[in-house]
């Protein structure tokens, strides 16, 4: 931006009061962001996806890669990062700690990148410190905080390369892309955007940049490409909607706030911010075109035919809408202080209510039923969950987190994943957990206690009848 360029090019002098204030504000934003990512990290209980990560990460390595190839849609790196805590049967906080640290890393890199951008950088860093999307996935034992981290690192490397096209920046970008590809398949879209960064440049450094990105994609294709193709063929993501204008707006909105009724306000403000940044700084405009606009368009096109587009699939570019919104606030402050205060208040209204909801978050839907099950189930009882694909929930809490062996049990017609607690014989009683949206299988077992129901899950007591 024009106001920032004089700061960047001015000779070094002893820091004045303004510089010290900026340092304190930046440090305060970082501290707030770190606290929000770590406070009460063990709450709420693990949700289904997190227990899937935990249970899968415990598999022997020779089984893990084959399981992911045929039963999941993700590469193995995040499962390997979670493996130490999962093998130890760690707490929810221990399983989430890698995500929290990666999110803190992303915030730190973003702050370092923004430090030369004056007031714009301070506003953008403060927004990233408290944005609900950042906090939600910082506190989630999945790969999305990692994708945020690699997205920020890739954008920083691209910005540095556009300013000073050194070979080292190309190598860093290639390494970042390689890590990203082993975290989530959406890194292919990120890699495509990075390939656009040199545009029509044909010098040696431009080819080094392209070569680094392509080399990373090639290594991934050799190591994981066949598994990726099998994952596509076995995709179970039919629940993800196809792209429509409204759904795309909702997806972009969730990168900023969790309140869907604000989506058109957020999208409009983001577009205005991108245009402001592009008009005032050509380099930033190119960066946003390659690493935000182009990937969003590509993801939307993919999502028209495939079940792909989700807010978390765009985690790698989640920094961009925040930078765009910061540009709107900063531009308003430059033009008229009262207008700037109003813009800052509007940004706070967009961000902070979602922040309050994200920390520490609400209990996942099955938590109440699983808590009730802990109270009533005893050694010798069987624990079952229907449908069977929900098995990580019961296996994590009633096998990994409970002492004693796990004895698989097959009950004809029950259509549930079932195992016996403890090392003794089966008592004949089954505690069945299932979502209220499912119909209970007609297993031939009789009811042995009143059905316990929460808002979304129920717990049934079933047992063998005489002669069963």
C-alpha cells in the first residue's frame, strides 16, 4: 500500500513511539491468539472425526496406509502426527495439541509477514488471532490447522518471491507444497495457484519456482498418487453439496464468521477489500489473484461435479478474507476517522460473536449419550453403536480409554458394531447407541430398561430373551 511503502523503504532509525506502540499491539494480538488456541483445550469431548483420527492413528503402520487408501479420503501425515498421543491413549488436549501448535505457528508466520504493512498488518493479525474458523480448527484433532499453516507459509514465500525472486524462496514453497499434499488433497488446488505466481515470467528464477512446485506434486504422485485414485473411486462424500452461488457464499462466509445470515455482507466486504489491495499494491493484487481468487474459482468448478467444496477444504486460503476485511477497515480509517471506527465496529460484530461460540466450543452430539453409557455399562455388558461406521466413538471411549481387552461380538440382525466390556463372558445385555434420525434394527432382543434420549442420540438397553 502507498502509505506502507515509505515505511518499508525508509532507512533504519531508532524506533519511535509509533513503532513501539505497533510492536505492543502486534505482541498483544499474538498473545490473545495463543491463549484462545490453548485455553481449556481438552473441552469439549472429542467428536466423531476426532475419534476417527485417534482410533485410526493407533493402527500398525502396515495396516494404516491400506486402511486410509480404501476407507478414507485423506493422506497419512496428520494421522502420523497424532500417532504418539493416540498410542498413549492420550487426553483430548493431547490429541489436539498438534493442531493448536500448528495454528499458533500459522498466526506467528502471518504476524511476521504483516509486520511491515503498518496499520493494515496490525488489523489483519488481530483478526486472524480471534477469527472463529482459525480457533475452531486450532482446537480440532484433524488436519485443517495444518492446512492453514502451510497456506500462510506458501503465501508468505510467494510474496517474498514476488518482491525478490530468490531460489531459496522457491525451495521453501516446494517443501511447503509437499507437506500440504500429505495433509489434504485440497493442496492440489493450492499448488495450482502457486504455479500461477510467475505468470509469464520466463527467467531462470521463474522456472525454479515452477520446478519446485511441480517436483513436490511429482513426489506426492509417486508416493501417494495410486492411493489417491483409489480414494476418489471409493469416495463417501456424497453428503457434501454441489456448488451453487449461495453455497459458495456460505462457504466463504464460514472462513470469517459462523453466522450464515451474514454471508452476503462478508462476501461483499471481501471483494471490496481484494479490489482495494489490488489497486494500491500490485504485488499483493497478484498474490490474491493467484492464491485466493483462482483457488476459490477452481474449487467452485470442481464442486459443481464432485463433492468437494467445504469451508475446511479452503483452510489453506483462510488468511485471505481476513486480510481483505482488514483492508476495508484500514481504508476507512485513512479516509475519515469516524468512518474507520464504524468499519472497525462492524468487523468486530462480524467476528467476535463467533469467537465466543468457538472457545471452548459446545459438546458434540453423541457426548451426552456416551456419558450416560459410562454410568450404566459394566464389565460383561456389550456396547454397540448403529450405524456401524460410527464405531470410532465407542472404541475410543470404551476400549482405548477403558482398561481391559476388547471382545468382538456378532449379534445377528443387530446391524451394529458390538464388543464386550472386560475379559469375562457376555452378560447377555447390550447397550446400543444410535442417532435419533436412524431406525433401531429389529434384532429380536428385548428391551431391558427405558430408552434414554438426548436431542440427537438415544441409548437403548437390550438383552436376550428366554430361548434366544
